[in-house]
C-alpha cells in the first residue's frame, strides 16, 4: 500500500495511530493485505499491488503508442501501395502505347511493302506495254517503209 508516496504492507501502519496498542494490532495481521487489497496514492482501495498497477498503466500507454504507430505505418503503407498502383497503371498505359506504336509501325511497313509490290507490278505491266508498242511501232515502220517503197515504185513507173 502507498500513502503519500510511502508503501505500507499492513493496515495498522497506515491507518491506525501509533499508540501503545501496537502489540494487539501486531497480532491482528493486516486482513486487507492478506486478502489482496491495497491502498494507492489517493488512498483508494485497489485489488492490484501498486507496482503491478503502475506497470499495467505503463504497458497500456506503450500499447496505445504501439497501436498509434501501427496506424501510422498502415497509412504510410497504404499511401505507398496507392503510389505503386498508380505507377503500375501508368506503366501499363505506356506499355500499351508502345505496343500500339510498334503495331502501327509494322502496319505502315506492311503497307509500304504492299505499295512497293503494286508499283513493281505496274512497272512490269508498263514495260510489257512498252514492248508491245515497240513491236507495233517496228511493224508499222516496216509497213510504212514498204508502202513508201511501193509508192516510189509506182511513181517511177
């Protein structure tokens, strides 16, 4: 038991006056202390010993501080998770943009290749047409020269 900062283990030490009745009081052991009851600094009756009560209060405060720190940690971790999620979304968006750009580039390359093949086919067609025109020109030139020769022979006769 504590009374004004002093610990008393027996009822007679804190509550009874120090008179000549010490021997009779000493015989009657402190029934409250034997029953597990103690007085605190404010002379309130307590079930726990003052040391245990103080340690319990300290533990309660430490637990409260721990819970507060865990709450702060959870907020920090939550913020970190949100940040990582945002970064993951941005990375995924950029990845999709890159895939789209790559596919567009492949598509443009294929279009150019198809256009090149079309132009090469057109060139081949035009070369064949040129060759036909050249052959036709040679044939017509031959016919013209034969006709001119015939006209010359006909005039000379």
